[in-house]
């Protein structure tokens, strides 16, 4: 468990959190995952699920899902509830994950982000992630929007 400067607590998530995670994911993404998806993630030894809770709250206000394979890891998803954004929670979750991954021997942390999500791209760049590639038209457009490119980013943990 880790206490963030903003009063949120970061801790590992388990099966008791899957319904809240599904609700949070659905509110943050066009194609949200179901509780059974999170149940599979919780039971997968390669996956790590961290959640941020506000002052003893029962449901996570944010979460980060990361997969580790040997000395590399990938952020699979990160979501912050709408009413909890712009409070440093995403950075706090990433910092906590980076600390844990570094301790377990991870050298590189990868992620993909919607290139049109300027706030997320800036957050990652400010944390030291570098753009290493692009997937054209990776994220489907919805409601008359064109498909968005995914930026592939990497953080070398030795440099962090």
C-alpha cells in the first residue's frame, strides 16, 4: 500500500474489486471490459492490477493494469474516474507500478496511447516515455470521428 500526496491510497486489486473496475473502465473507454475480463486479469500471474482509492473509499477511483514478461512490461490499461482527474492519480499509479517493476528486474515499460489524447501523451512524455512507433488508424472512430493512430511509447527504467 502506498499513500499519494493527494490523499489517495494505491493498493493491489483482487476479485473483490472486479465490478468496480468494470464500471470504471466502461466510463473511461468506448469499448469497456466486463467484470469477467477483470477476473481473468486478477488470476493471471503476469498481470498486475493497482488501484487508487480516495480516503478509505470502497471502489477504486482509478486503476492501472500492467503485464510483465521477464524483463519487459506493458501498460495494458489505465483509467481515472472523471471526477478524480487532474489530481495526479495517473502519475501516482504509474510511479507505484514503475517502482514495483524496477524491483522485479524490468528494464523497459511499453504502452500504446491514442495519439489524439493530448493529456495522456503529455503525461507519458513528462514521465520520460519516448515515442518509438505508431500504429495507423489503430483506434476505431466513433460517432462520425475518423480512426485515431496509436503512439507506441517506451520508458527505459534504468533511466527513470
